[in-house]
């Protein structure tokens, strides 16, 4: 499937050039994320490390997919590759019909900016930018009037319930508030796909529920979300949960055996 | 929000890091500004001092006789004969086009006399002009001749003739009072008896005549050779010698000093570039995770590079302004210690040059670290993914 880069509102949003018929659109919706034979090998000090050993997966649009597994199972590596941050050793990943690693040069960076919203483990907010400035950060390299950037960022910040904290630096925000800012930053470009890596890992149980409720709301609004987590208690938010083990798709809950480590 | 905004917020809210970069560059810029402004001020003062510090043109009567060396300077066609110039003719020197470029005109009459049974050289001068010409002349206790009955003795002449201040000496039937002894100069001047020009003209029976005229021309004005030519045209009966070697050697000293300063400036600039490079490189290493976040949210490599460069250029410009102020402050403190009469030359262009220099050093030295930041692997940078 060819990839056509189209200038829209002076921004570059990669789009697939597949025929726009209903069946093709349906197919793209069903296979919104299409992973085929995904492999990733890291050259270690001794033997090479096989983080992923041939992963096949399709994720329909609008899903809330949970990815679970023990440390070393390859889930974070999978998320990084899904986010266009790590080239596969073999296999392919397509998002909305776009073969990520067939994109030339810095088009992958453009894809990340326009298609993805990243919520990192440990928030990864920029310490010298206020909450509002952190949320506006993905817009810094877009050609858009400053007022419009600010308005959009304020809108998103309000949506996560932190408009009154917009002038605070991350050091002055609680863990839950920082997580909300991180989510807002991921949403400011209105991405079709949200990737979250252990977003509740550093939060207490009460805040965890607040954050997961926010993700659930985003899911209800039609966003596609892929979330990596260790926490079995939030599995109820996912409409689909896969378990990775040793770089492979082990099973899909609730069909996993009771001794499957998650 | 733009890259500029991100850069400004980083510098504004992480003042410690920014201050380190600014301080490093400021010290270098301040040093360069101080060196250059001190050099300019001292060069100006040196030129002013050298302008009247000794003759660089000698006017003598045309003569085919043996040259006589006086004061270590070849005086051209001066002979021990009775060749002389009319003092009245010297007024024509005031008519040359480059008269404003002449600092001192010192007519002198030289002749041999008998004192206490010995032959010594008698030098008749206009004391004010002579002492202005020969700034190294100084009288210990006592004073230069102020009348035609007073004389000063060179150090060697005083020892040979046993003269001290207050003594009387008869020369050619006239009585002179010794008003002082010239401090040792290490030249032929030590062997002279020095009297007022008019008195020497009477003693030597050369009314209205001079043997030679020493002239100090200003360096900043017309070239010495041109002034010498104009004097020669005004006084065709004379031989006018431009002391090019003396001029060149003095100018050479000034130029050497300036070249040495510029060499030091070059070294300082090189060190500053290295300091900026290491500081920015260290900052990039510290910000690995932050850069990974930028890349993950969709910044291109060129955006990262641009961001690092913008930060470095802003800090450099600030360092340029502060460095200029610091350099001029250092100059105002140091200059009086090394050159008492030199004045601080305030040069706005030097301020502009300081900022341009700082920005150029900051930009060039930050280029590699900025490019390196842009090439960082986002996964490696983030480490969490």
C-alpha cells in the first residue's frame, strides 16, 4: 500500500492512498493497527537479546488494548516500535494503513507528531515548562498562530481538569496532576492513536482510578488506546488484553491459563 | 509556543546552567575587550609620547666635510668647520604646509671651547625646546639655564672639570654660573657644557647662527619623509635628513606590542570556543531524556538542533554585552596602573564587535553538540521505552 504525504493546513499528516471505498475503509478500521511478524533483536554484550520474536496482532480502531506481561516480555519494546521509535529487525507495523518503517527520513517524526499521543512512564514532563507550556510543546514546531496554540492547549488542559494549574511547573504538581498534564500533552494534536506506557505506575490507587477513568472517557469518545501495564487491577478498563511472554503473544485474557504470568 | 519560547524558558528558569555558559563566555569576551582597549589606549599614548620624544628630522648646512655623529645619530653633512645656518632662516620652517605636524623645533649651536685648560664642546640651545625634545634629560638638583649667564654640565664634563652646582666658570671671557648637572644619559650629551643659545652665539662669535636644528615630527600626522622634503624646499641651503630608522624602530615597537596582544586575543578566543563546546556538550548529555521526549512527540532532528543553537546564541549575545561592560571596567582599573597618563578610549564599535564575536564563538562552538543532539536515538534517549 503506497503512502502519500499530503500537506493539510500547512502540516504534514501521512495518509494512506488506498481506494476510499467502504470495504477498504472497513478493513482499515478493523486493522487499524496491523502488526505482522514483528521481531526485534538487540545486540548485547554477550549473546543477542531477542526482545520480540515474531508478533502478529491486529487492533481495530476505537479499541482500548491492554498489553501485559512480566519484565522482559517485550511489551515496552512493542510499544516503542508501535510509536515509531525503534526500527524492527524483521516484520512490519502499519497504523491506519501507513507502513511506519517504510516512511522516508524524518517523515516518521512527522507521523509521531500527527498520529500519536505518547504518555510516558514517569510522565517525562519538561521541568522548565509550566503545565500549559508542556501541553503546548507538541505544537511548538507547527505553523499555527500562537493564540490558536494556546487556546487548543487550554482546552485540553481544561478537559483533564487542570486549567487552574496551568501556570505551575511540574515540580509543583502532584503525581496525579503530572500524569494529567502528560495525557493532555498527548491529546493536544488530536491524535488517532494514544500510546501509554505504565501511566499509573507511579501513582497511588486512588489517583490510579482517576487517571484510568480519564482514559476510559477518551476511549468512549472513540480514541484508540494501547496501554502497557503491570497492574492487573486496571485490566477491567480494557476491552481487550493481550499477554506477552518471551517476545511472543502468549494469550489473550480471559483465555489465558491461571499460571500465565501477567 | 515556538522553539524560541522553549529556549528562552530553559534559559530563564534554569538560570544556573545558563549562568555557567554565559559566565564562561563573558570571561573570555571581557578579557579580549580589556586587552584590545588597553592596547588601543596605550598605543595612542605611546604614539603621543614618541611624537616628541627625540628628533626624527635633522637640518644641517650643506657640507662636503666629514660627518660628525651627535647623540648617536648621524647628522649628515655637519663638519667641525665654521659651516652654520642663519637662525632667522628657521622662521621659514613655520611656513611649510605640514607645520602642524611638527611638535618641536630645537636649534643648536656647537663649538669647542677652552675651560680650565681643557677643550670641551659647548652646546647652545633654547632650553625649553631642547628639554622638550630630549625628554630623557633631567637635572638633579638645580635647573636648566634660564638666562645667558647660566649653564648646566653633562655628567662626565662635570666630573672632568670638577664642576658642581653653584660654581662659576669662565668661557670665552664670560662668567657662567653652574645651575645644575645633567643626570647621566650614557650618550655624548654627558660631555657637553650647555648654555643658552644666545650666550653660545656670543662665546663662539657666531651671532644669529646655528649648527643644526633637530626637529620632532608627529607620527600621526604627515609622514616624516614628506615633512623633511617640505623643510628642504623651504631651506634649500640645508641638508634635511629624515631619521627613518628611528621612526621605524619606534613604530616597530608599537606594532610588535599590538601583534603580541592580538596573538593573546587569538589564544583566548580558542580557549573560549573550547569552553563553550564542552559546556554545551555537557548540557546536551544531561538533557538526553528531555531530547528523547522531544523526538518522541514529533520533533525532527533539525528542530532539536535548532533549539540547542537558539539557546546557545541567546546566551552568547548576553555574554557579549556583559563581557564588553566587564572588559571596559577592567580597562578603567588596569590602565592607570600600566600607563598613568593614558585615557580609556570608549569605542561603541568595540561593543558591537564584542557581541558579534561572542555570538560567532557561541554559534560555531555549539554547532557540533547541536547536531549531535539532533542525531540522538529517541529510544536510547528515553530509556524507559
